[in-house]
């Protein structure tokens, strides 16, 4: 991070760069950049991941389904397929 900041001499403020750094280095990025971390970790995800994660969370809450239940997995797969993701399952 310090190498990147030294190149341009400025602290990044655009969400795309910050989200990439958070993905690579973790939530500590917000502290290093002297920024407030989002209260909800989903808020720091890049699009479309953020929207999909929110849709999954809201759907599970709406139907009052526990996140670790088989029905939750079905709903998550449906939502991901709706957004164009192919679900591949491997049994161990």
C-alpha cells in the first residue's frame, strides 16, 4: 500500500481502489488510510458482489431462514444463477 501511495503521492479515496486493497489486505486498510470502516462489511464489497450479497441476506431474512440451512443454500444458488453465475458443486 505504501508503495502505491508513494507513486502518486496521494491517499486513494475512490471506492474501487479501497475495495481492492481491503480484499487483499483486510479491514486494516481503513485504519491505515484514516477512514471510517463501513459498519457492514458487505458495504466494502465491489459491485456486483455487494448487491448479490445484500439480496441473499434480505431474502433469507424475509423468509426467516437460517444461513446455514439447506434451504438457505438453495436460495443462494437461485440468486447467484439469476445473476449469471454457474454453481458447481463438488462432493468431498
